[in-house]
């Protein structure tokens, strides 16, 4: 049976007992050079401490509140002994989890999109073309994205303003035209609490507020966005199938660009957060 462990990281002070829990594969210490383990008692938990950014990239993030828990610290340079006077004394049993596979570590391939972003000069005209191609009037979604400091890729919390949200990690190049984006998504039912914890742990890079109209055209998500402080933009997200190549995804995106009347001159690089940080003005 392959094992999983929960990595617990203390966040906040004594009065604010918030903990960050990350579900990561337990495949041997050789995979995690900057951690150590500790065992106590007849049924000991196995604890692994990772660097803050490495831990966030390992898996799903959720919250736990336990007033009695105390935590080990993390070694950034290699295996180390636990600090003196630190211990973990949970009231429940060990936090070891088991997967359904037999003697095989769980592997996970990040899903991918081919994406395009462009400014939109005539919102009504673009919406008309998108509605015709999708045979729908689109779905309106309000989104409040908070970006956090991250040493690799981008990490954002998307709040749908209806007591639901998503924690999203993604990587993509900052280039014009169709580009491959790999991502991982974890849903949350309490975006404000998760935002507070991640802000304490990582620091906030910035925020993006927008109203999005979503159209579905084949395997492509078409976004018509009105972004606070930036204006009107459109995004194409070609949701790649496992058997498809990047070139096929790029061709789908380029064909749809032509049908929607998106010119190459209107293409932009980076995320909305990047445009706001660079001082782009509303159009």
C-alpha cells in the first residue's frame, strides 16, 4: 500500500491557532532532502517538514484548527534533529493516510491548457460572435483573485463571491500567442479563511477583480472579462485531451481567434496581475 502523510505547518501566534495541511506522497526521504521525521508513543504519527514554497507545490491545501497542537520546525539544508522542547501531541490517531493502489506510489499528471489573452476594443461585438459560435448567451461569473508570493509558477486563490472558491497553482510562459499552461486546482468552501492563512504564510502579491462571461465552444473555454482597473479582455483556454499535442491545441486556438475577430496586435502577455503591476490603464 502506498502511503500519504499530512504535512502540518503552524501559522499565526498563540491565540490564532491556524495550521496549513498538505497532502503529499510519502515515498521515502530521498525524495524530500530537507525534511526529517519523528516518532513518539506506541502509535506514532509520521511528521515531515518541508520548506514553505516546496510544501505548497506538493498537493492539496486545507485548514485545521487545534488549540492543543504544537509543531516541529523545518530544516532547510538537510536532515536534522527536532528542536529542543518541541513536540506534537495530537488527541486523535496518527495522520497517516493510505491510497487504494498496491505497492505503487501515486503519480499525478497536471492537466494543461493552451491559452491566449487579448484586449477587446468592442465588447458587444465580441460577445455577439462568441454567443453565435457557442449557441448560448454565456454564463456570468464574478471573481476575486488573490495572488500570493511564490518562488515557482503562480499561486492564486479565486473567490467566486458565493462561499466557494479555488486554490490554483499554474505555470505558463509569458509570451504572445498560444501558450501551454499546466495547472492544479483545489476547491475550497471558505475562501476568506484560506486567504488569511496564505497571506500570513506567503504574503500577498496583488488582487484582481473581474466580471467574466463564459462561453463554451467545443473544447475551448472563451472568457470575456471586464477587469477592474484594466478594461475589457478576452481569454481562450483550449482544454487539452491527453492524446493531443501542443501544436494541435495551438491550431485550435488560432482558428478560433480568426472566427472571433481577434487580431495578433491585440494579444497580451502575462496575467491580469502582471498588467496591473506594470501600470496598464483601463481601456
